[in-house]
């Protein structure tokens, strides 16, 4: 099942208090960037968060699921409607997210 544009718009609205959020389409699903770092995927109408230590700490009961077959597992945030928690989560994990790889020339 592909992600609906309505779900992407809802997630984007939930993250609207943060600067430097970008959502890019990738093969029918979406990647969420925060300060140019990959923070989450939106796949099959689910918000999947990178399992960095702060995310694991803030979401200890979140199930680990792969965004697609063969991918590394990510934390499934099932409380997307909690805007305050979502903002707090992204602020907390920002410094633990890997830096973007330099672009090849």
C-alpha cells in the first residue's frame, strides 16, 4: 500500500513548528529530513523514525519494523497526532542523526 498524500500532508503539518523540515518523494514513499539529515521515512501511511539512542529512549515500546523488505528496522511512531511529542522527538534526535554523505562531483 502506497502512502497517501493526505497522510504526508498531516505529518508535515505536525512538524510545522520545526525549521528545516523537508519531505522528499522516493519511489512512491517519502523521506523526512530534519536539518538536512534523514530523520524518518513515511511508508505505507506509517511514520518510521531512525532508531538512534534518544529515539529508543523516548519511544521504548515502539515496534521495530522495516520500511520495506530487506531494509533496516525503524521505530514505528503510532502517535503521529501528538504534535508536541513529535516536535520534542525530532529536536532530541537531531544531533544523533548521521550527517549527510558528501555529494559526488
